[in-house]
């Protein structure tokens, strides 16, 4: 599942392909979405948490959320675009080629001046990869969160945005934090360290690319994520898993021995 670091990498890749180039064609399985885009130009490509925003010079912005399934595909001009319209969330053609968002569940287009009040964006907390991100502030919001557990706080994009499930599980393990601890019971310093670590690790992945790797090992790239029943790499205890979250349940992985404390 794409997380904030993936979307940053998308933005870095897509910007040079589209910026300042007139759109020769635009299509979507939701045709109303692309009305009037031909002849317009994309002025900005920006990642905000797990959202990618394309600012268009006609005063509109397109928001794409890849969800669990969405991918971006670039096809150079002269080659056939082999993606059926049923899978095409957004297709933008410029002279040099065609960019398709394939199987992305969420695409919307709105007036750019309404950006700050669009529900999906207005609710977002600061982006962990954003310039003004303050780990200590995020720690305060985490402690004041309505979420019942620390594990759920990390996926609550209102507290801070960009962390998804893989990072959530790994960051909790690296902080030795009990995922079921009530957010307010976790010391502010622990939250601050965790958000600092999140920012550092996600930024590193944006810079280096490749697969996510928190262990530094080639054979096992994650400490706990995806390792249910396997021995913990630190203590040997079998890694546990559970579906957690009321609104949007996600599979949590943790080591019950290493993660007994509040950090
Ligand atoms: Zn362990």
C-alpha cells in the first residue's frame, strides 16, 4: 500500500513529465472529471500525505489517492497505451507521452481556491515530510487524540499525514512502544522521538527509493510487518497480528515482548 514516501516519489517523477506541457488529450472512466482539460497545462505536482495534487492553469486542481491498488504508468509517445478505460482513473496526454493513473480508487477535481476546504484535505494534519513539520507538535496532537490506542493514532491522518500501515507497524516496533497503549499514556518525549524517526526514515526512502527496509537486512526487510507467527528478529517471540481500527480496520503486527513498554 502506497504511503507518504511513495507519493513523494510519484510527485518527483511526474512533475518533469507534465509541467508546462499543454495537455493534448485527457480521459477517465469518470468522464466529467476531465471536462475542458485539453489545451490546459499542469502548473504544479505536489504530494500531501498520501494524496497527489495536480494544479492546472484553468484554476482547478486534480486530487488522486492511490488507495491500495492505484499505480502511475508513463508510456512514451509513439507506443500504445495498453490500459483499458475501465481501469483508467485518469489519463493525461502531452506531446512526449501519456500518463495514466491506473486503478486509483479516488480522483476528484475542484477549484484550486477551494483547496483548503475540501473535506479530504481540510482534515489532514501536517505532512511528516512537509517543511514545517514539528515532531513535538505532532506529539501533543497524538496525546490529545480521540483514538483508543497508539497504533490507531499513527494511521489517523488528522494527527499527522503520510504514515501508512507498514511504517506504522515498524515505527512502533522501533520505538519499543506497546501498540495498545492509550495515546495520552505515552510520554510526550516518546511521541516526539517517534515522529522524528518517522520523518527521518520516510525522507530517507524518498531520497534513496527501492523497497522499504527498516532492518538493514536483505533477507528480512521488516521487523514485524507481514511477519505474523515468525520469530521476532530481536527476541525470538512469535510476531502477533490483529485487525485493528473501527472506521478502517488495518492489520497490525507487533512483538509482544519487545513492545511491552511506553517507549
Ligand atoms: Zn521481540
